């Protein structure tokens, strides 16, 4: 019996970069068209991987650092004597972003409100109308599934990273949550 060597088809297209922003990887595959028999040459690799750099237009948002405060600060923003120009914006609804905390700086343990920020805890951060910047969103609101960074505005060194799990339009976070500033 004659040896039948492995024959493979052409490489398929490269997959999208695994990271929409920054360093990731891409894969491509090819199929066996004739499997080896009778001691023929074995098949070469059927899968290739290479590095890539995701540069999705949304990546600029992923580079922003969210500035956060506890929701007890919401009261201050409603004071008409302090910020009369903000009263007009009150009509706009808030939106909520849920994050999973990934890194929390040691300085966060020094204050009561920030000591609740713990690794792997899920937090709700409210984007209120008075914190909305250009593009009708809060700076640092992240990208779903991507790791972004945050800092506690009132506490030096209390900062870390989190991953956005979901974003809900027109909602208010439960009490003892956070707000973007």
C-alpha cells in the first residue's frame, strides 16, 4: 500500500483582535483535505496565532480614568445656591454603570465609604446629569468587558481598576453606591 501524505487547505482569514483596545491576539486555521495513511507524512500545524493591537475608535474612552465619590455627595449637587446653572440640566435622567472591581489601592481602606471598595465586589456608579461631559456621557464610564481605571476624588492614593459588566439607561443606583464626578 502506498503512503498517502497529509494535504491541507489554505489558511483561513485572521480572527478579530481579542482585545478591542491594546495588546491581544488573532488566530487563523486551515483544514485537512487529505488525512495521512499508511505511514504518510503527518499534518502540519492547523492553527496559527499572532499578536495584534486593537485600536477600536471606542478605545479613547477606555483610556479615561473615572473620578468617583460616594452617592452621599448627590445632595450637594442639588443645592440651587451653590450651582444655579445646573438646575436646568436636572431634567435629564441618570444612567447607571455596573463594574466588577479588579484592583483597589491600600489607601482606600483609610476611609469609611471607600473601605467598601473590595476586589471582585460589584459596584453601581451613577452618571448624573451634572457630571455629564461632552458626548452626553460621564468621563471614565468604561467599555463593556474592558478593564478601565478609577480614582476616588476625595482620597489621595485610593484608586484601582474595574471591568464594566453592564450599563443601564435611565436608572438610579441603589443607596450607598457611587457617582461619577
